[in-house]
C-alpha cells in the first residue's frame, strides 16, 4: 500500500526473471499482465535483454495497451551482445522518473540497478513526496 498526499492506494507489484521482454517473450509479458494479473500496476523485470540501440518496435513490443516502461540496459550490451538489463513496466496512470541517485548507483559494476520514483496519483513529475522502488540484479558472473 502506498500513502501519498493523504490518500492510501494499493499498488500491485510483481517481479519476474524474464530473460527477454522483447521479441517472442513480449507476448508472454502481455499475457501475464492482461490475463493472469489484470490488477497489476508495476512489473519489475530482471534480464530484460533490451539495449539502448534497439528500435522502438522491440523496446515497446512487450507493452499491453495502457502501459509504459523504463529500462536500464547492461552497460556493455549491444544488439549483437544482448544480455542482462532491468526494466519496470507500469500503468500509464502512474508517473515514473529515474531517481536522482541513479547516477550514483551506476558507478557500481557488480550489479545492475534501476532506481525510480513514482507517484500513483499521476502528478506531472516525481517529487520528494513520491515513493521509490529499486530493482537490483546481480549477474552470476559478478
């Protein structure tokens, strides 16, 4: 449950170790959200396999209608060396922004982390009154 500006609201969250949210696996994510977990507000994914130079059709291929996502790719991953990465898929009624400490977290090389602030009331931007969620993945090689 999240309390924000005097209002309390339940935020339904789920974590999965997906190993790719794009391409063929994207359909599994859409099915999970639409059919299996229709009340889901946020889905945290480890090993998203999304990289910065992916075209939008791949980055957005896992999103059901009414959802957005923010991702943090593995720093050295490219289309040809895909792997790792973390992302959060969330309802478009929730305001999500990368947390101000993300640049500090990015200095660590032994794990991958996405740190975001979110506002369930759909404000225009994340503020100090927002809640924070972190998704952390430590690859076996580290």
